[in-house]
């Protein structure tokens, strides 16, 4: 049950209501002028109590704060250079890994020219094998920050553990939580305690409910600047595509939750020639942004060589994606 | 190896080549002026032999006739009222089942008005349980045919077994092979022996290679009028969508094969409010047509009640899908 | 609702009950002294009606005749050489395909010696590509029958289409329905009209409910001699095993249904060295029989070369499987 | 390439070899008397160099230290009360969560009596929703340790983040890494730096290769006391079982790696009546231990109520599992 109180709140009566719920052993969460009571969908309020209540939603999903029942309007996340969500369309792009100073400066200028307003790049890389390239670490973060500032871009980069949250927070504008860490609950809580935007990738085999509950770990710590990133799920056929982009999940998440939905078609596709059609599909299904890997010499990349676009390919992708987004907007 | 002979073919020399291949125990398939030799990617031709050869593709997939290596240009299927494939965009729509005469006539007019040029409707229905409604049979076919003729529409309907091919062929313009029958090889051969177009749905857990090999069963019998229908694959999360529409597979199939690609977003979605965004996604990924379930009173439908659109919803979907298709075409 | 009438049945009162149900538009199926009424779980019977009723099950699954609610005791299928189901343990073995007369005679003797009482062998083979070896057809059936008779074995072989049911029925003791045909409903009905045992393989991505509903298609036509064959499901990792043997499904199917459960670990494993441990797992989970591919020169087999056991490997497997089965029996 | 040097090692020549590899830019890892060189499968050694080499494996998987190519014999992990691996069979059991002091003491005695030698119990619980019971924390660890000591049992409990490694290490004998954290690489490295045994659960959608590479993160930090826990993978049908126990993966992992394989059939089954048959299947496939949830009042459990066994059910399971293990051992 979600109780929305009239504003300004009558704190005397609201406190009485809270007291009563506690006595009845109902677990409640107060957020602004909303009170969520779990496992309760009816209550006989007195006339005095009812007088301070604006609206009641009888049922709500477990991820109450993340749901449209709690907040019907779209969350719009403001950063230095972007408004993300709502009718906005945000392009985030850059290399899989920050490989050296020169390359990230060059790529920052190129993705900016093509229409990106956020630069991506991995400094701490999650790799299947301990013997694979693990990223440049803090040095990479510094290059990324400088390249972004030089080009008036926001930075998005992955944080892989609680200990790195503070350090990475000094360099990035947006934390990325990777697919493998979608249910690393301590990490979710840690970024939930910051006030920086968080892009939460869906796990390879995570249900939509698990994804939204993971978001709830962040918002329940006080940070409501969450973006949901669909990046493909694992299925039985990976002969031609690395993963299956779940376009239905984009439409569903947009309906159930107020958070912006971003599509990472690079990881879904796994092959450069499929990144564009899968990006278009994601946008047509309702995504409000794209996260695309771009490298000027993909074949020499230290990671994800097969799936990175050249700046020229990326420029074409952005133009088409924007036109599809414009159509989608009109027809909602 | 695919050998393309110069036209007009020099039959004397070609026959010599065929004879030689047979002697070498190479399995070959002749199709027009092409010769496919499996499991062979090099051969030392004499100058005399080489003089009649236009072009050689060293390797080819097992589904040789279905592949772009055999036929680089798009297959375009012509029916009484449609050209399907290439830059054309074809809308097929109608109820899940033909329930009675009146409803199919009414719906035929409505989907025609919205832009459909093919009417769908099940007369023989594949149902999980033997106790569920199995369709009206031949009576349903007759209603469907009359409704189509009255509205200048082509008919598409499902054929479930070899014995029904002839009867259903008397009423339909396009055979539909359902997902459950994608590897019913005798049925594939049977429709391959007709000259009617066949819409081959991808199985729930079929790989792209299996799908194209199933198409090869049809074309290897002589019928090259095949459409590939992506209708969603089975995955681990069916809480909100019935299946996962595999937009990557649309782009892949279009690259590997010359057949038209159609999207059935009704079965992928399973819920009416998701049919449109999933259709848009499919078109944005490159689909050349849509197959959509429409019913004027979805909640009273005898099958698939949850996923059928009203004519009003369908009209809106068609308008948006056409605009996305127009964009896609320009940017290929 | 399943109504079990007292025997001998009082046909006058039972007919009255049937009449009443029809008037109430309740869909009913009569089977021996049981009446199944779908979509009804309560009815106010008069004292007269109640007097002829032995027992009522309020709810039942859609696959009523296949369920333990309808028949609590195990189905035991009797053939010339076997009792299949219950506490019996049945070994079925032989080559993937019948390749020639000599090999099938030799293998029949070898699998018999190792403990098999049913010989398997494909004469009509379902193959992914139309260009792969499709089996010897009727000639293969004849060899198989003769080899079986010579060694006092039953025959199991696959039937792929309605037209072949009669011919194959002349040669085989048990029809096998392959995984790809699990929902070929016309084929299920056709074997349901015979009185020969049917081994129904679970589809690659079929749910347990779909599997049992497929069995219901057979039993609802009058043939209750159904075996359920678990042969592995398709999943995301096929690097080392062809499929995932679903041992949980074995335990579940045995609980929900009265039919014998057979494990085909050859197709689940896909590699000879994994066939035995996966067979043991299936037996430990409760399977009442095994279906194993055996070939004396696996590497030269015309199909499924990688997964066939040599007679020596098979002999060892049978010994161990029998010991595990003996344990399982005692501890049920 | 894995180079095994003769012992005692001739350090002068070995150092020369190392120096040479470095000059050739080959990435090498030295472990005892083995040297692994990645991405190199042939090298022309001089006679002097060859004289100190015992054996060379030309190729090895990326998870070299975890593979049987590096160490052919089984790893046996010794703890205060157990030898885990090899021909030993180890039963680990206890409640999903430590709920209070009294219950864990009672259950420790009960699982000990039934044959368990390790007690499990969650103190820090990974939960899908932030609003679900998150465990008693350190208080729970203390109860668990005391209950184990009182009954001469080892303790296994889950560690969810790097920060908790030290604290939990003070109480537990074995670290458990949960399925959701299988690729939490910082956590893997952290437990790899301790010298306590680690039970690594396979992720819900992790391939066998990813699982073994995750183990490599632990062993490459110096800790070779790794157990691999198969606990079921996510698939398309969760109507009756929570997950699919991948018995093939048990056999495969045992072949590829020298680590002990443990089966957690409680999480695979998700329903108490399926825990035993799935455990038997796992043991029959070659598992060297079981991890089972036991609770004396399952229906009142604070987590995983549906899948916990009563002590009586557990006692029966242990007896049967031991008999199957005894058989398996004889027939390897």
C-alpha cells in the first residue's frame, strides 16, 4: 500500500499513523510525502486520518520506490551536460577500455562531433580471465576526465567494488554497474549512498523483476538518479550475436518504472555490423539513450575488438537513431 | 563450393563437369545455372572447363540455396495483391482464429482499412492441450477466403500436416508453418513441392542456422517463395512478455539469406500493450513485414485473448511502423 | 473435477449425470468408470447421484488422463519381451541409424549380451539439413525387425509423419516420437489411434506441462501405453554437453504422471564420455529405463558419431546403472 | 604451454629460461615447479634447457592452474574435521539463515547425527529485495561458530563483499561465494589472498568455462583450496523446479579440473520433495559432496521456506546418497 499524504503534511496526524502501523507490525518506508507499507493492501483509517491523505495505491511491487505507482512521471537526471530521461535522447559513446592518453582525447572529440554528450571508457575492467588486460586503473580515469572536460562531455565509467566508489567518484559523472555486478548488493548500496547518477546494467540472466529490485537497492539508500541499461540477455544461440537484445524488456521497464532506459547494443550484438540495427530496434521500442563502443582501430583494441564501431560507422548510427527517436516520441 | 556457369550454358562441358564430380564422389545440387558441391572448396578445372564458369564461391553454408552466396539479391515474392521482400513493406493481420463468418468479414474490412494487404486467421489451430478449441477447419478456410476476396486481400493461414496441404492450398495464398512445426521435415518437403509462398516461423528454441536449414528443406524441393518469420524465442523470463523478440536474428537472417523477413510481434509479446513497441523494434532492425493479431473484442477471443489488438490500436501501429520502415530503407 | 464411479456402474444414474453436465455446458470426458469435467471443481449432487460415486478429485491438470490424480498407480506397459514402468528397469540400445543389414544384426547380439531388451535404430532420420543422410527407410526397418527377432528383442524406432505410422507400425514394437515432433499434434493423434506403445521425447525447449499435454494428445485418442523420454533441454552452454539433462523434470514427471520415465543420455550428452555419468544421474533421479546409442565403430557412424558408445563401454554402463536402480527402488 | 621442471629445480637454467621468455614478450606464470606460458604452444629449447624439463603440455586452457593439465591428481582440501575431494564424500548441511542461537545449536546436533561434518548457515544474506530479511550479521556468525564447535563440525558461510572477508574469516572454516557473486572479481581475489577453503557456486547463467576462470581468480592469488559448487542453472521452465541441476557440468568440471565438486540440490530444486532425487542424481554423476538446507520447521523459515528439509528427511537422504557414492567410486 502506498499512501500519499497531502502537502504540506500534517505531521501530527501522520506521526500518529506511523505509530499505529508500527504497533500493527507493518513494515513501512517513508519517502517525502509518501508512506509505503509492505504486505498490507487495506486499512480502515479514521476520518481524522483520512483527512490528511491525498491518495492510496492498494498494491505495489516489492520495488516500490522504483515503480510508477510511487512516481507516475518520468525521472529526469540532470548532469553538467545532459538531461537524461523523459523526451530527451542521450548518446553515450567511447572505447571499451581507456588504452592510453592520446586515444581517449582523440575519441572524445570524435564522438562529440557525432552527437555524443557522454563519453564512456573502462579503467577498471571486469574480465572473465585473471590473465586478460584489467585496465589502466586510476591513470585511465584521469585521462578520461581530462578528455571529457576538454570536449564538454560527461563521463560514465564502471565501478566494480565498494572500495573503488570513492576514488572513481572523484573522476566520473555517472557510475556504471556492470551486468556481472547487478546483484552485488553491497556495491548497489554503496553507490546508493552517493548522489551521483548510476547506470545499472541488467544481468545476463536477470529477470525484469530482479533488475528493478536491484535498482531499488540504490534508490532505497537515497539516490534516485538511476538509469536502467538493457544490454542483452544470454540465450541458446550465440553463433552470430553475443546476446539477445530484449526489446520487450525495454517496453516493460518503461511501463513499470519511472527511470530512464538506455540501450547498450554493442554488448548485445558483439559484432560491429549488428550494433546499428540492434540500436535502432532498442530506440524504436522506447529507449531514451544509447551506450555505444567506438574505437578508431577496432581490430587493435585491447578488449571487445569485434564489436566496436569506427567513428564513421558511429556517426551514421547516431543520425538514424535520432530520427527513429523523433518518431517514437510523437507516437507515444 | 558454388559454381555459377555462364549463360547460356554450354551443356556439353557442364555435363562433363557434372560427370567428373560424380566420379569423385562429390555430392552436388544443380539449380538453374548454379552447381553446389558440398564438402569441397577447391578444384583444379581445366582451361576448357574454366571457360564456361562465370564465378566460384569457395565456401557456402549447408543451406546453400537459401544463402546470399547463392543469390545475392533479395527474393521478392509476388502474389495477387502483394510484392513481399526487397524494399516493400507488407502488413498481414487478422484474428488468431476464424471464429465465425461474420467476424472474419468485419475484420477483413477493418484491417484492410488500416493498411493490411494480407489477412491472417487460423482454421486448423495447434493447441497445447487436446481439449482446447481446435479451430473451425475447412469451414473456417471458406469464410477466410470469401472475406479476403471481398476486400482484395491475400490469405495466410497455418498448415499443420502433410495431409492438409492440398485442401488448405485450395483456400490460401500463403502457407504458414508454425513454430512447433519448424522441423517437421515431411511438412516442409510437402509445401516445398507446391508453388505457393510459405511463411516459415522460427521455432521457440531454434538457432538461426536451424531456421535457415529448415528453409532449405522447402527451397531444395523447388519452391523458392519462402518468408522467414521471427516470432520470439523462449527464455528464462516470461513474467511480462510471452517470448523474447530476437531483433539481432532479424538483422542476421537478412544478411545471411535473401528471403524476406517478417516479424510476428503478437506472439513475441503475448500482451496487447507490448505488440506495438516490439513491432517497431522489429521493423527498425530491418524486417520487411509484420504479422499482427487483430480482434474487435479481444477479451472474448477463443484463443490468444491477451495479445490481440483492437482495430483502433492496429491502425495506430501501422502508421508508426510505416514511418520507421521508410527511415530504415533510406539508411541501409 | 474427476468423478470416479462405483463399479459395476449404474448406467441409468450415470447417464443422468452426463445429461445434466451437458445441459450446464460443462465439457466432459468419460474414460472407463471415470468422468472428467474441465473447468468445474464443485457440484451439488443429489443423494441419488452421490450413491453411485466412489470418489471425487476437485481439481485436475489439463492433462487429466495422464495425471496421477486420474490414475494413482504406475502404468506398466507390456510388450513381447518387456514390462516397462513400475519397478522394472528397461534398457533400450542400438545405433543412431540402421546403416546396413550386417551391422544391425551384430549390434543386436552385442546389446542383448550387455543387458538390453529393446533394440533402437533409426530408419527414417530427422536431420537438420536436407543434404544429410536421411536413413535407409523401409529397408532399414526390415533389417531392424529381423535383427530383433533373431535376438528376442523388442524394436523401438522413430516415426516422423502420419503417413508413415502404418508402415512403421508393421515393423516396430514401440513408436518413438522425436523431440522436434513433440508438438506435431496430428502425429500424436495418429499414434494415439494405434495400440502400440509410444515413447514421447521431450522437446528441446518444452515445459513439463507441455510435455504432459502432448502425452494427453495420445492417451485421449485411446492409447494409454505412453513412455516419457527425457533427452536433455537446450540451454546457454553447449561447449561441452549437447544439452542439459533435466533430472528435476524426471522426478517431477514421475510425481505428476503415471507413465514410465526413460532417459536418453546419449542425446543429452552429445559426447561418449559423458553418456554414462548422465545416465547414472537420470537413474538416480528415478528413471525406469535408458535409451542409449551404441555403435561398434562410433567414429565411422553416419550420424551422431561423437556420442555413440562402443559395446564395451555400454556393458559397463548397464552394470552400474542397474546397481543404482536397485538402490533407488529400495529407498522410494 | 605448461613446462614442468625436474625437481629439485636447477634454478640457474630455469632463470635463464624465464629471462628468455620475458625477452620474447611471452606472458608467464610460475607456480612451484611449473611454468605456464600463455599463447605459446611450441618453443625450440636448447639441449641445456631441455635437460631441466620433466614434461611439456603444449596447450592449456586459460584457467591453467585450475586444470587437470597442470595438476592431474584430485585436490584434497583438509580442514579440522574433513578431507574434501578425491574419494571422500562430504555432507554439508544446515539452515538457509541462522535465525537465532537456539535453533542453530539444535540443528547442528541434528545434522551431525545424520552424517554431516560441515554446518552451513547464512549470517549475511543476499536477497533480491532490500526489504527482505538480510541476516543476523556477526551475531549469527558467533552462534554458528559455537554450534559447530560444540558438535565438532566445520563451518561454511557466505561472504558477500571484500570488506567482510576478514570478519567472516574469524568465524568460518570455509568461505562460500554465492552464485550472484561468481564474477565479483575483487571478492574472488580477496578470498584468494586468504588460506581458507573457498566453495565457489556456479552463477545462474555461467558457462563451465566462466566458472573455471572464476576459480582461476582465486588460485592465481595463491589459494588452491577451491571447491566447485553446482547449484542449478536458470532455464525456461521454473514451474516445478527453481533451477535445472546441470549434472553434465558436474562430469565435465571433474574431467577438466582437479577441484572437488559439491552439489547444492536445495537451490536447484527449490521444493523439498525434489531435493533428494536431485542430490542422488548429482552424486551419481560424480559429485564428491552435498550442500543441503535443513530446518526443523521449514514452513516458518525466514528465507527459502519451500526448499528446506526436515532432519528426518535429511537423514534418509544422507543414507541413500552415501550408497550411491559408494557405487560410483567402484566404477570410475
